[in-house]
């Protein structure tokens, strides 16, 4: 069972990795090229985790168990309009 704490920990770890890689990018184009794919993977995974977090909160707000939320696939989450 995934808890809110687990989700927060994953978000924090990915944000830390993202910041570290972005710091490397300031060193030049080679670093940007080298980390570009990983940065995109991190962005997508963060979107999925934030979506899961919002689902869990919406369920709680509706009086439902948060554990009935499920992580959606990248195609679904990335298809949302802002």
C-alpha cells in the first residue's frame, strides 16, 4: 500500500535529481544533451506522482478511501490539458 509519505518521498527524490541534473546543464550543451532524456523521464514521473497525490486528496474529500487511487499511465497524464 502506497502512503502519502511514500509519494512525497518519491517527489522529493525526483526533484532533487532534477535540480542536480539541471545544475550540470549550466555547464554547457554537452551536459544538456547527456541529461535531456533523464530530465524528460523525471518530468513525466513527477506529473504522474502529482496526479496520484491529487487523486488521493479528491477521494478523501469525497469521503472515500485514498487507497483506491491508482497511478495513471504517462499517456493519460501527459494528455491532460492545462
